């Protein structure tokens, strides 16, 4: 790595995260499964196809409008499993607690985890707890890992993305990041802005049952829709062209972005998914999604192109075309 | 409603037709606000304008025009054990002569990122044993908040809060550009946020002394197209004035309350602009009444002078002499992840915007995969 120390941007899901993976992690223990770089791994154990994933949660503040770190930790792993085309089954929970952390807060967090796990139909079957000295952590960090059963007949892989396919987004973007930013800076926002944090496995199961031909599913978390689509464009060797007019952003989120200088395309979501599917199945898929609580605002936001391989572009509302680049690090606010 | 999506396309295509009709020879219009630079790219405005209309970016990004000398001083303060530096995030990556604040932070300097200068008062109150220095960077838009912070610190009798001012004023910079024989501009897209504070008056010299069309612009795609249309009309009619396209925000006399706050705390001073050099009375320094909050007065520090040699052409980019893509470092040695020049650092810098929005990089429709 060019710079000798870890910077915050290495953890943001953008270019530097990717560089860290490619230059430090993959050379050490890369293998055909890991090299796929999907949200979760598809592996076989005793002849069964299983999805396996892990994720760590260090969100600040711990409690925010629409959820808390516990809900995030369950949903995040459940969603990563769902995006692999599986039915999530079992989770592990590892917690690192900081000395002095209020037990009442911990209780709130684990109760939420229990409730969210129930909602998602998964069992938390193993776990671990460690305590570090005061000052060595931020209250609580949580790691969850999970396994799920791959749904028969599905084959989720960026390699199946083809020019002409539609890009479908399940709903409004940027809600989670906006709720977190508001919490962090004590901005008073309308109650309509809440984290979208939700388990998407129910929606995914219905989507895959109706249209098993779905090529790729991905939840646009860190780095937002922009980072996720750039990854897919690169992994699939295709281009993606978005239509600005079709991308659903709440006016309140737009307003906060305006103030803080953010672009909603780069904001994290915790209850949204992107699906790539042959255009002939789009109608059927949207119909299924619209019936579901977490997919009712789904729509086609763009197309896969043979042009501009590895790049994501956008036709703007006034008819210009521009690139939607991979984010480098976290977004920083403008100062004038 | 202007913003309604279905109408946007219709209005845009009408304005574009009119611009095309009015402009009969090549013109160069300069925007002097980083937010405009980004808005122009985000909306893809360059591609829809007639080829005769060229938009060029001026020195409109406060981070970009901040000189090496200032960064060196900030880094020197940051390295002091008794100092906590509070700054907007953009400043971390701005290169000084030999280092950056980001490097200083990685090496243990206590540098906190704030979203509002007022947050630095909290830091000062929580760390009475440390000197908290806020890096006051920005144009007329952000300077009043910094002034309000100093006033609030005075009211709270905080003894450990200071500002290191690099505030800059837009009108003197425009004047300097206009007397520069290398700079060719046919009209100005004036910074809406700055004008919301200053009002129209400080820009009247543009038509009056330099016969230069100028329009105060908002930041939506249609605001910018409307502004280009108004400039095209002035150019076509051969008349010049300061027009206001952004009336919903910008009052003719700006924001007198904010200006009064500025005048209470600051006074005009000569300032060094990256790429341009010293411009008389183009900066703001803390005045005598509030000197105890001026880091340079209250905590004087010696900074070694170093001269940096690079092939970076930020200076020419900032004056609109060259496009970022004409710099041979652009997109190669100089990238957003490791910027050589300040224009690649801030999200609102010309080079960063050109790079981020794909100018010269995006291959859609080129058949050039």
C-alpha cells in the first residue's frame, strides 16, 4: 500500500477498501470462493449448497431513528445471505464491549437482535463476548456471521450480467445514512426520515421463487448504489447506464444531502436491494416486489450496456450524460 | 413548479434552443463557485450546451485557493502537543509544501473534523488544558459563521479557542482575473451563496468598469441554464449588467446582519491565493478588538519557508487558462486518492470534479471500450 497506515477511508467500501482487499487481504488468503468478492460465499458442505457470510458493526451513534446497532447486525448478515440467493438459517453473534457500557443499553440492543432475528426467521445459535478497557472501544462493536441454504435453481453471479438486462432498485435510497448523519450531528429531521434497516430475505425469497433467472442481487450498503453498481460493472465486464429521473430519493433526504454536500447515490442503505434481470422478466419481478412491504417502491433505474465496460453512467434530468464513479472514501461535506 | 421533473426537460430544451439562437460566436463563461462546478458536472450541462458556449471554472473553491504557506502553518500548529486543530474534512488532504494535515493526523496530531465552526467551541470547553484552533477557510458564505463562533467564544469567555483565518473575498479575485491579459472571459456566473451574503453591489464593477456581463446563479440544473441564457442575452444585445437569476434566495442587498457580524470580528487584509499570488484586500483577518482569538497573534509560531517544485498546473486551472485534462499529472500522478494539487482535493475543486464526473474518462457512446 502506498501509505503506510490504515486510514478511515480504507473502511468505507470505496476505492481504498478495494485496494486494501486486493493488495493485502487477497494475496494472503485469496482463493476461488473468496475471489468472487460477493456479499457472501457459496460453498458446499456434505453435498449441500450453503451460503456463508460475516460482517462487523461499528456504527455511531449506537441508537438512531429506525433502529440500533443490534438491528443492523442481524439485518446486515441476513441480507448478505439473502443476496447470495439463500434462505438465511443460523447466525453467530460476537460482541466486544467497552468497560463502563450501560447494561440497560446492552439489554435494549440484544432484545432488538432477538426480535429482528425472529422477524427474519433465523436463529442465533452461537456467540462470544469480550470486554476491553475503557477508551479501547466505542461502547460496543458487534460481529455477526451467518449461514443459509442456497435456493434450488438460482445462480446469483455477476458473471451472468448481460447487456440489455434491467437494473431494478427496491425503493428510496439514502434513508439509513441520512438518519445516522442526523443522529451524529444532532440535526433535527422530520420523523419521515428513518433508517431503512430491514431484513430482506422474505422479499428475496418471493423474488427468486417467481423469477429464478435473476442474475445478480446486491444490497447497496457502504458506498451506496454507486459503489455497488461499479463493483458489478467491473465484475461482469459490462457497462451500466442509469436514468436520473427514475432514481427514488425522498425530498427530505435530498435536502439533507444538499446541506451537507452529499450525493444520495453514495449513501448507505440497509434495507434496499438491486436486482439485475433480463428485460423480459422485469414486469413479473416488479409485480412481485410491489406486493411486498420492502419492495413497494421498486422500479427500473437503468440498463446494462455493452458500451463503457466497467463503468457506470447516468443520463441526467436535462439530458446530459456523466459518469457515476466508484467512491474513493467516505463523503466529506463541502465548506462553502 | 420549476423543479418538477416532467417540466425540467421541456424548459431545458427551450432554454438551450434560445441560447443557441443568441450565441453566434464562441464565448467563455466562468463560474466562480465550486458548488456550481459540481452542479454543472452533475447535471451534464456541458454536453447539452451548444459547442460555441464554453464553461470554465475560476477560483471558486476555498480549499483549492488556500496557499501552501497557510497549510504549512496549520500543520505546524497541529504538531504542537498543546493544540487541538478543528477543521472541515476537506482540509485534511490539502498538500502543504512537504506534508498534509492528514499525514500529521496519522502521525498522532490531534485533529478533529467538524461540520460547523461552533462544534470547535464544544471541543474547547471540554479540553480546557488545550488550545483549540479552528481553521477558518471559506468565502463570504462561511466567514459569518466563523465570526459568530468568535463572538460566541467571547461571550463564553473561552480563553483557549482561536481561529487561523484564511477567509477570502470573491470580488477582488475577479478584478485580478480581469486585469490578467492571459485570462479570456466573456461573462461571469456569479456565486449564489456568496451573493446571498454580499448582495449584488460588490459585483457592480463587472459591468461598470469592465463591461462584463454577470448573472447571480442558483444551483439547480435549470438555474444554471437560465443563467447561461441571461448571459447569452446580454452578450447578444451588447449590454451588460448584474442580473439576479437566484431571487428566491439572493436579496439585492444580501444579508446585512451577516455582514455586520463579519465587520464586527474581521477586517480586510491582503491574502495569498494558490495559483494567483497576493491579491490586495482579498482576505479577512481578525481585527484588533478580537485579537486574543487570532491564533497568529495569541500563539505565534515560526514556520520554515520551503519552496515546492511540482509539475502541478493548479494555478492555470484556477484562472481558467487550461482545462484540468490539459495538465499532464491529471488522472495519472494526480488522482483524488493521492492529489498533487489542491484542485484535486476538495470535492468542489475543478480537477476533482472533472475527474469524478468522468471528463475524458467516460466511454459511453464513444465505441471506445
